[in-house]
C-alpha cells in the first residue's frame, strides 16, 4: 500500500480492457490516489474509434482473434471497455486533463498522457 501522492508517473498498458467495469474504476481511483500533485498518468489500451484501411483492419482482426481466444469473460470486458469509450471514458470522472494523445496501430490503440489537476 503506497501513501497518497507517492508517484510522479503512473502507467498502465493494455490492462483496463481486461477488467470488469467496477474494477476498472477502482484501479483508476487508486492510480489517481498515489499520483503526486501535477503528476502524470500514461495509459495505453485499445481505442474505440474508427480504424484505417488496410493496416487497421488487419490489426483489428488479429486483436479480436486473441481477445475472443482469451475467454468469454475477457471478451465481455473488452467489448464493455470499448462500448464505454475506452480510456477517455474511464478518466471522465477524474480530475485529470489530457496533455497528449496519439492513436496508433491503424486506429486500434490509444496512447494517452494525463496530468493531475
């Protein structure tokens, strides 16, 4: 258990889409709690927006194959994550401002840097 405001930077990569919604919110709350004032949160996960042909379509097919292969519960959480606007939807209820964002992998992944307000 880390004290409040302990880290300058907190990261998460391809983790939130695996979690049930309630756990996602709890993990996000914990990330914000341990973040120093004016600290940064770097998150990378699947992006719910449009994808680009042809690379994005090919990448999406591979992503969906592995997400389905990971099991019913995993795929359910993946779909719920995307349906709830991914990372931007997750941080909407937190006092964070988006400093930078980049959509990569033909539109399938989002890289987001947030700053604590």
